[in-house]
């Protein structure tokens, strides 16, 4: 029986795509290989988000080409294949097929690089998972045009899955043992707007002016089917009062706000909404509603035009916001984005210096917030032997809670936090 090996790079969205590819291959009679050396079909699901990710993707493809069996087929898919397909095919003679999203990797006849319609990756079934949580991708693409981001140029405009498809996938995951689902999309709070638009021919509604938000009902429906529903990547203007209510009432008050910066001028230069004062006001409002609310965000340092004053505003914001978790990235000039052609690029060393400054501040804040949990009781989901998470910790991104190895994977238990170890905590069953 033919076997496959999939190597996945990049973000959680790519991991969902890989699971769906695995489901597709299994439905075609393939079985998972135990190692890349044994596989008949080797797939690299690449990431093209920034320069460093592209380099890692190329290195991985070359390593796979080295270790795979001589007769095995090597296929490159994912964002890099989508974005640089023809160049990649020319530059990597080791590769048998460079295939964009939705291309059937094992079609009986050769497939053309850009043929997208062979199958719909979003709605493919997925094989059972070993963990008691799973990502569910609810949309692909994005209708926004942030100045630094190339995603819309190769993933296209937002394409939301239907409510029925999402609920059916969730029901299957729950039946297979999932107790938490993590919703992902490029711009999660705008889920469903493309569907309404195509029905009514309207432009993307501006939620701040009172638009209704389909994701609110979706979150409510999902949280009646599975214990925990977590939402990743919320564009800040999408965080309406009704969505805040739905998230808090779901029992997982975890807010992953994609802020990118807080300086109003810089945000406008990024073609993004908001400023530090508005973000702080929302965070404050949420904490008043639920003091247990947890906040994560990510920020870019060194965006073209960034000044010392912008950096000062970010430092002040971090100190005032006291976020639980934050990720910092230096700006990467991406082809096909509005910022690539701008002047006033910040020297990479200066961007790195600014990144170090804010990382140090945030690390101390995160550590203090973790320390403050010692002595509290937490309801946790055991996700692997000896490892659990409460609603404060997102899988694969945040710290974890170390627990007794004997606790059953998939069980919810109450633990007392007895120790803090950097970003991780230690919990003892009470
Ligand atoms: S909202 Fe996110 S995915 Fe969409 S353009 Fe902005 S950064 Fe890119």
C-alpha cells in the first residue's frame, strides 16, 4: 500500500490544511508512513509569510529531497507554492510537483500548477486526532489590505465556510473526543460577511457603525456543542460588545487581539483601524465584565515610518495594558504589499533593538501575571500525559500547566497552582 509523509511549516492554519490533505490521501488509499525515508509520497506544506519562513521552507524541501526514498514523489504545496509556484518549480528540480491549494496531489493525470478547483481544501474531511482539542478553520483569505501583509495577494478575498459545514466538522471532532475547538481564520470576527455580501451585493460592513456580526451566533452555537471554544486572530474593530458577550458567556474569556501597533499614525500607515487609547478602553471594558479575561496580541516593530515616539507609545501601552501574552516580530518587506514601495524604511538593527526593548518589558509582565496565579484553583483540560491547559493558555502558543502524569488525557480536572516556572505553571489535583 502506498504511503505518505507530510511536513508542515508555518501557522496553525497550515496544520489544518495538512490534516485535510492527510484525510484526502487516506481516502485515496494512502497510509501514513512511519518516517519520511519510507514514504512513497512526500509533501512539504510550506509557509511564505516572511523572508525567514520562506528560507526555512526551502531548507526543509531540500532536506526532504535528500532523505526521501529515490523513487518517492516530492510535492511542494502551501503558501509558498501558491505565491512563487513557477519560480519554485524552476529553482528546485528535485521537486516533482509544485501545487497550489486545492490541487489534487495524486491525480491520475498531471495537474497544472494553478488549477485550483480539483477539490475544496476547506471542506475536506480530516482524520481523527490524538489530542483532545482541534483547530477548525472557518474561512480562508482576507478582505482587508494591511500595508505589511501579502496574504490577500495569494490567498485571495475572504471565503467563509457555511455554518452547517463548520457545525458538522465540529460534531465529528467532538464525537472523536475533542473537548476544545480553536477557531481560526485570517480575520475571524468578519466570518460570514462575504456570504452576506454575495447574497446582497453589499460591501464589507463596518462593525463599528452597527453592522450585525454572523460570528456571534456561530460562537453561541458552537459553545453549546463543545466544552471550550477559543477564537484566534480578532481584528480589533471586530471586537463588538455582542462578540465580547458571546466570548465571555462561552466560558473561554480568551481574547487574541491582532493589534500590530498602537500609534495611530503608524496604524493608519498600515491601513489599520484603532489606536492605543481605544484598545486600552476595550481591554478595560472586558476586564470589568470578566476579571479573568486573558489577552494575547502581536506587534510589528520597524514598520516603515516608525519613529521613536511610536516606540514610546508602544512601551507605555504594554505597561498600561498588562497583556498576558504577546508576540513581537520585526517588519519584513514583502513583495506586492503597500509598504514595500514606501520610503522611510527602518534600519533592521534599530527594529531589532526596539523588539528587544518591548520583549523584555512584556516578558516581565507575563511572568508577573503567571506568578500571580500561584495559589489559585484552575479548571484544566489534560491534553497530553503530564500536560494540561486552563482557558488562559492557548494550545501550541502559550505556556502550559504541568500536572500528574497519571491524569487521563481528555479529562477536565481542578488543580491548585502550586508553582510558577517562567511561562509554565505546576498544578496539583485538589
Ligand atoms: S487582517 Fe490579517 S490577513 Fe488580513 S490583510 Fe490584515 S494582517 Fe493580513
